[in-house]
């Protein structure tokens, strides 16, 4: 049984966001409410990371017919122009028969004027000022990040200059107890050996198996993850998500930053998650879709576009199209971001609308709560039903988003885990053991003897201390709400399978109302949340 009912005892503070050098990879920056233009009080807004050069517009929500002109006028006041060619090209990448819920409005500088580069936040605030309103349906394109390690993003722990400073790491005021989770021996990623039996799949399953989709960094090679695991998702002949093998963090351990041979903080993330799902439900099939970049970031619009493709597959299957559709019973999202104005639901509508559309087809979306020890709402986890949220009460006709906090091995709440009324349940998320690709990084054992000749076949001839980043045995220990979420996702899949095998809710019945009912039964069984 997954733990529920823990008190939201974390402070509501603003945690560290990804550093500028990583945000630059995506043309992004951090919003500083006290150092930026704003309409109203700066206390109405909170720090967030966003793409500098564009806004997102949700036409279904736009209430001002002159919104395009308003945005262009606001941009012009800073000598920036709307880049229509870029927006048209981006729109053409989407299929004409499946328009997106949003469109992007990009900005550029005229070639004959030297000004500061475009800033979407300034354009948005100027448009609000000109119109004297909030401009419903217009918002930023946020930058999301995966949730391994401690302090939300892996960037904090992976910087050796920061982490090696004894004054920071040993000072309890600075959070040494939390930072300890990121260290080898304290729950941080490290090689281990698995001596137990692998999860056993039952070849006698009657009917369809539950399918768990994982949108993350992809999945690497591992003996556990061959049968029943698909690493390619297609719709209408097009692959969903990222496809460049040169930037795949599950195939190459070192793809970002300097080529120093060190394994990137995010590498192995998706493979580790897939292994946890396999442990929790060996008989589930798994679909992995690579959407997170090697630096651990993903832009909100990129995620929504991938989710819209997945939504279309789910809808087709719900409508009986078995040839081009695909039933997805559970979807895992171990990522999130902090909204600058969480009380304004219009900005998040593309993401929320997509998740709810899948929920009405019976897909259970499981999300990680974040690792910043704050009660500040992280999205999409905060789309779970709660009194002060965008979804205030559970909907019996829509399977809810489930958000998961992390527990220590002794079932206490992990210090790093986000918490609050928006966290649905808690599951093990510290010092978990799971699968990882066979990485061998540049770090070497601290001590190694010279090779000693020997005639004994059982004497390898070399003695050394632990190689800290040799994962040739393909198992690791790791911690984070990123990993608590797939534990719950796997348990929900197992509950769905048991229902189906017991005749309570057959997985073969893909009709939406039946799928929603069995999805709700599984959510209640695992988390205690009821419609």
C-alpha cells in the first residue's frame, strides 16, 4: 500500500533553478520578479525558467480578438519583431489534421538595430500594460527539468567546484543533510551488484498486458529490459520525441558539458525508471519515449507536442482504431517546473488539457513531486486533485493525475522531497536499486595495486578500491522523487493486471468509460484517492 496522508510540512520557498549555462542551451533565462518589468505587484510572481524568444498562445482561451496585434505592438515598443516565418515553419511541422492546442509567437531583432535580445516576459508584461488586463490564453514557454538526485535538478550536485567546498557541504545551515542524498553512500548514484533473480514475466497472461509509457531520457540496453519493452513510438510514420543517437544519454554517458569522460548527472535516468516499473509489475509492457535532453531539461512546448502525439494514439485506440492507435494504461512523468503565477490556470492549459484528455480515456498519469524540500507547487504534479488546485475535486469521469513524494528506506519522508496538499501519495524514493546502462566513466579507483603475476586462475592479479562510475554490472543505487513515481506507476499497472485477471475490469475492453472505471479502481487501490 502506498502511503497517504502525510502533513505538508515543507516551507513554501523558491528553490534553485537550472544555471544560466544550461538554460542557454535552450535559449532560456530565469525570471526575477524583482528585477523584471511587471504589471501589478512583483510579489504576484515567482522565479521560473522560460524560453526568451517566444510566447505561447492558446487560441481556445484567448478572449481578446486583437491579441496578435497586441503582442506585435508590445514587441515593437522594444524594437523587436514577430518572427512569422519561424512560427509558420514550426506550425507546418505539425500535421494539418491534428492542430496543436497552442501556437508559438516568436520574436527577433531587426538586422539594422542593435538592441538587447528579445525577452518574452517583457513583451507579455507590456501587452498586459497596454490592454490593462491579464491576457487570458497567453503565457511563457517554461523550461522543465528531470528530478533525480537532490535539490530538484542534478545540476547542483554535479558541479565539482560547488560540491567540494567543505564549508557548503558540511554546514548544516546550508542543508548538508539534504545534500548527503546526492553522495555515493548516501543514496546518490553509484554502482552495485544485483545477486537476486530477475523479475519473471508470466507467459500465461490471459489477454492484453498493461502498458506503461515512460516519457524521459529514453532507455538503454539491459537484460531485464528486452522482452515487452519498446524504445520507439511512432504516429503516422513519424517518431515521437528526440531521435538523434549522438545526444542520447542512455547510449552515451557523457554527452553534455566538457568532454571530460565523466558520466552526466542525468545519464541512465530513463533506464533506471524502466527497471523500477519492471520490478513493480514484471508483466507490464513498457514504452519509452525520449523527450528529456542530455542536460536534464525539456521545454514545455516540446513536452506538450510529444504528449499531444501520445494523446492522439490513446484517443484512436479508445475509438476502436487498433491499427494506428495505442492503448496506454499508465504514463510516467518524472519531471516538472515551477510556474511564476500558479493561480493563473490559463498558462498551463495546453499541458493540463492534454493530460485530462488522456485521463478521460483511462490513462493514469503519474508524476514526481520534485526534490527541492519545498511546498511550492511543481507542475504537472500539482494538477492532481486538491482543494486549492486547478482540479479542486476528483472527477469520476477522468482518471486523475497522481503526484508522488519520496520516502526513506524506513518509510519516513525524505528530507529533499517536495510536499503539500498537492502530493497525492508517498512511495520509496531513496537508495533504490534498479537498472542502468553499462557505463564506464572517466573516474578511476582511488587505489590500485600493480598487476601481480599468478598461476592461480581465480586470482585476477589486480587489487583496487571501488571504481565509482563503472556500471558494467548494470545496476545502481539512486534517489529522488523521479524514482518514487515509477514505483507507484508500476503498482498501478499491477493492480490493473490483477483486476483484469480476476475479471473485475478486463484490459481488453478499451471503451473509455470502462477504462476510466478500472483506472480509478487501481488509483484507489494503490493511493487511497477516491472519485
